[in-house]
């Protein structure tokens, strides 16, 4: 596994711990004008620095009065701060989570069940804010260097309405509609977000490689575009903070199947980093012990391949095609 250069510095979030909501690191702002309840979350995974940088800057602007809300309410949450506290520049993946993936625990069966973990306790504390949101943006990054991807949710579970909302943002170029995660429900699919006919909508932006400088620019840019489209911020104030030129076209990339590791002998046939297109059906993608995983159709697209978290049962890559 190739070490990636660390170009970002994790911001000191201690000043945001004592919040105005009674829940550490969760802030809420309200306008006098009615409008949607909007939520933005960073640090779903503690090693995804770009979202922390974007929210840290926005909170500073809101607290100083350089920015104000145009309408509705805005909730800003630093999610897995316990994992973030484990940040170690010599072992940056260590801070992804403490006990389990915070973004696989959002089904009621998990949140209301008897199981306990650091991540479950934090999700239970943030659940009222998530469930109150009309629009939600979850800011992430990726282990491998790859152009940004907007994860819009699953086919038939809100993915299409979220892709439509992402088109209003104009970024990024790749809009992913997938099959969900077999390991558990993500926050963007929770409750009404996963109901195609419900107007409440959630998006998850993968800003680029975890620690590259460009990922922070994508995080800030996407955040500002999201708040502009939501009407939360006045358009001129938001657009002055845009950092990324929109792509000439946005394309929907629809996942058809995940590839899950069945053994610890899983290996890709090449050093894939994401969005590679395998031209011919049947061409090899990976091996898993004696099994060869092959492209199921022509022009198979590899979505977020990574060897960073190899375990039996882990999704190693998702396979899809552009519409």
C-alpha cells in the first residue's frame, strides 16, 4: 500500500466543543426567515480532514458575522471526534474510526439495539439532528487519489432524487447511484432520505484523496454550492467562496454490484485508484484466492477500489457503468 503525502493540517476543533446545542461539536444557527432545515456533517471518518477544514472555516465566518443565514436553519456537526482525536501523522489511517464504521450504523435496528460502541453512542446523540434535516450534506474523502464523486444513495432508495439535486449544484462531474453497503445503512439513506417520493434529500461528497490539498478546496466549494442552492446563504456571499470550476457535464454512474473480499488473499490486478474503465467484458479486475473477478460487461467502471481496509466481508470495489 503506497503512502500518500499529507498536505493538509488537521484544524484544532477544541474551540467548537462547547456548542450551542448541548451536544459537543454540534452547532445550530437560525434565520428570522422561514426555510429548510439544513445539516452539514464532517468527520464521519476521523481521518477525512477536508470536511473538518471546511466546517471550521464556515463556523468562524458565522461566529464573526462575516456570513449570515438568509433563511431556515443550519446545523453543523463534527461527527466522529473521538476518532479524530486519534490522528497520528505517522499512522493516519488509525483515526478512521475507534471501534466500527460510523457510516454503517444508521438503521433503527442498530441505533435502537443493545449493541454498544463509541460510534453508536455518537450516532445516537446526533440522530435527532439528522432526523430533523430537510437537506443534508456529508463531507468525505477517499483513500486513493481519484477525481471527486458525489454519492447520491442507492437505486430505488433516494439515489435518483439526490442526483437531481446534485445537478443543481453543478459539481462534481461524477454522480454515483449505487446499491448501498452490505455492512450497514449509511446516513444519507436513513429514513426519508431513502424514500424516492419524499422531498428530504441527502448527498455525500467524496472530495478526493484524504490528505491532498485539492480535497479541501473541493470540500469548501461543495459546501458553499450546497448552501447556496438550499437558500441557506445569500448567493453572492456563497459564490464569492467558490473554489472549483464546474465540469462541462455531469454524468450518472450507476453501480450494479459490489465486490466483497472472501479471503485475505484478495488482490487487484493493477494499481487502480478509481473511475478506471475496463473496456471488455471478461477482463480481469482482481483475484480472491483461486477466484478471478472479471468485468461483468463492456466499459465496466471501478468505483473507489482500495486495499486499505482488507478484511473478509469488506467491499473492495464497486462495479458500475455510466448512463
